C-alpha cells in the first residue's frame, strides 16, 4: 500500500473514531438506554464519517421541531 494512502486511511479512521464516540455520547444523552438507539449505533459505527454526520444532522432537525 502506498504511503500517502496509508496515512489518509489512518487519518479517516481516527476522525471517524472521535466522531463516533462523541455522537454515541450525544445519542445516549438524548435517548437514554432504549431499543430505538440500536439502529443509530449501527449506522454511526459502520459508516465512517457519514454515520455520525447523519445523526448530528437528524439531531439538529429534531431539536427544531
């Protein structure tokens, strides 16, 4: 694997890790421990960058209602 590609992969995974942890913390703060948060956990953890971003956008829209 070329060195720049390896560095990019490490950076993306590091950013995803930080975003996922922060987003799951917010999810637990918003919903508590309920079954409804299981699908969100799967989305957040399995879709790098897009998963946490999706929940954060959903959270902003849901707060406005």
